C-alpha cells in the first residue's frame, strides 16, 4: 500500500457540508488536521491513496456548487440599480476615444512618421469587462462595508490598483493558500473573473458573508465539462498552468484530473497510455498537476479534455487530437466513445484575439507591441504568436516601460525577467503592429501609443 503526507494541502479549514466538522479539504478527515493559524490547518498524517479516493468519490462537487451558488447571499448578477453610474465610471477610467475611432474605422492610427496597425480584435473581453463592472457596482452598492477580493479581479495591475484605491482589499495569500482570517460575516467578498475554488466558496458561504461572484460564464462552462467527465467516468485532462488561478479553480471542481502545460507533456502521457513507462518518474513529473491519489496505470483508461480558457487554442486542439488518436489506437474505433470525450471550451474572446494576432503578423511590420499585465496568460500567448513569426516584439504592461530616450523595457513570452532594448524605434517611417490582452483597458494602450509617438518625434523623425 502506498502512502503519502498531505502537506501540499495546507489550507483554510471549512465546514464539511456533510458532517459539519473542521476537516482537511484534501482528505476530508477531521483527524488529520492541525491548526497552524486562526483558520488555517495542515494535514499531517500519512494516509493511504485508496482511503483518499474512496472518501472523495462520495462527494458530489456539482451538487455542492449548485447549493452554494443558489444561496441568497450569493450574487452572480451584480446590482442593476448601479449599472448606469458604473458604466460612466468604466468609460472615464478605462476606455479611449482614440482607439474607439480606430476600431470603427480601418484599425490604423497615424502620427508623424509612425503608422500603428491595430489587431482586428484586442483589449477587454466581455468577461473581464463584466467582472470589473460588477466589482465597481459592488463598491457602490455597499459603500460602508469592508469589501474583499479573493484574488486579483483580472490580470491587470492598473485595474487592481484602482480597486485598491477604492478600498477593495485583496485576501492575503501565501503558496496558493488564502488567509481568510481577516474576513468576517459582515463583509462582502468578490470572486474574480477566473473564479475561486470550491473550498473557498464553501468556506465563505459557511462564514455567512455576502458573496459577489464575477466568474466569467466561459470559465463556468469549463467547470460544467469537468462535471460531465466525472459522470462519464473520465479523468479530466486540463490544458493549462497548474499554478494559474483559473486552473486551480477548475481542478477543484474535478474529481480526477491531470494538468498538462503543453503538447510535449501531452505526448509523454500518451506514450505512457500506449506503452507504459516509469510510474515514479510520471508521478514526480506531474506531482503538482494531478488529483490526489492519481495512478497513471489506473486513471488514464478514459479521458475528457478541458482547458484553461486562455491557452493557445491551436495547442488545446492539438492536445485533444493527440489523446483522441491515442485512445483510438489503444481501444479501437468501436470503443473510442467510452475512452475519450471533448467539448469545445475555448472561449470566443481568446480565440478572436489569437486569430486577429495571426492575421496582424502577416502584415509588413517593423515591430509589434503587445500590451497587458505580465501575469496575464492570454497576453503572453499573443506575444508568443509574434515571436514565432520572428518579428521584433515587445511585451509591456504600460507606458512607463518606454523611455527615457529611445528605449524599452519588456518581457518575452517565456521569461519572467525584464529585458531592455535601446533604439527600439527605427529612424524614419515605421509601422508598428499593436495588440493587447483581454484584461487590458484601452486607456493603457492609448497611453502607450502616445509615448511611442512622442519618442519617435523627438529621436527618430529625421
Ligand atoms: S478571456 Fe474568455 S474566459 Fe477569460 S474572462 Fe474573457 S471571455 Fe471570460
């Protein structure tokens, strides 16, 4: 019998909806937790994999989610009476007349010798706009209450800073564990656009605070598909980053899952499905990216595909195809439907922005600027498209990355480090492709363009 220590699941305790006891959310055992803070506990005892999986099978996460979201203190629509004032605030804080006009016209902006070609789709997506508007409505609706967000509302530092200025606080966290000790039943807690875990939702519901859930319906659609995987006895293969908030939330709604970052990891798993391999190596490779007690020899008999909504759609499709072909090879066409299921859960906004970027990089461009928060997954994928095309491209999070003089500080899609480039704008006429991530307000893009126009005029116009 294998055993392991449940140290990874240091977390807040919550009231089990079945037993009303404090339990470890991972192994659900009241015996295996010890207090390490006001509401934090740690699971310390070794436990058998079999025991874990038996207990978890008895839980119906879908039913629990429904129960929590139908509570009268769980708001998923915002506050209609605040919508008009909020819309005015959104327009003044985040939109840009310059970009609005370009969007309505030929997607080009000219200033001096600089021509900017905008992607045909860029910037705030519907889900992000909705989440930010709901957060602002919440602030207006509860002017006196303490308001918290379990995480960044979206992946844009300027938007999050603006909310902080409005006295909306972020729940502190460390190593993926949130410390809710400061939150009381009188408070209001906003769940961000990429959702929250089932355990966080349950903890807050048990606490009795007002919850405003801004989770994008596209993200909920992925959660519905992992429910369907479970009902079909399939393991969810989630294409995403195991430490991304959206994927952490999606994983919390699945029973059995494995998270794959890219096609190389998918190939490794598919090879294991077909030919077996070193089980210890497998477990160590995916140690942060699979459900508790995951056994590659047992849990890869039937799979369903899900994704973090902001991954590269071509890669998600390629991963799904690879698993389908693998199951076809292993079980034959008659049995395929018992071993493989997939639903289209790539969100339209991600798809449109990636398609627009693919079109943009086909144009004759001297360079590309990709604007968005550095922790924004969808923005880094846009940058990746420009890099693959071999066009000089700069991923920046705001206008302050440009200057002084003809200089830019930027990131690449793969590196966390900031890079610098002197003389990034060439002399004379220049054509720049511009796009921005789904969490980037147009106002920031406008500020970036104004900085570029000024620098080109000062240093490169002759
Ligand atoms: S990128 Fe897609 S899933 Fe994410 S918030 Fe926008 S619309 Fe929703």
